[in-house]
């Protein structure tokens, strides 16, 4: 392993120490776990990440039509012709 120096605020370090004690691991191990989880989440190109982003986007936009769910194929075909 490579040693690095990281600076935390007093509150952050207190929180890390508390969580580390609860998990019965060192602060370093807790930080490594957090970085590992962050790396897995950043992999972003995986199917699960794509699925999560698609679900979050659902319902966020309005097409301005009232029949979008019934005529979605027609609207898609029209968009390709344009």
C-alpha cells in the first residue's frame, strides 16, 4: 500500500473515528472502503448505472402531447424523418 496524507476537518475526523469504532476497523480501512465504493459507483458505464440513470430520468420531461404513451412509435419515426 502507498501512504498518503489527507486533511479532514475536525468534524469529519470525529465522524470517521466514530464510524470506524462502530465497524471495529481503522479509520484508514474505513476510508479505503469508502474509496472502493466510490470507484464502483463511478464505473458508471455498467448496465446497473445506466439503468439507474434511466429510471431517474423517467417522468422528468414533458413532451407537450397528451398521447405520447399511445403514439410513441409514431413520434419516434417522425423524429428520425426530421
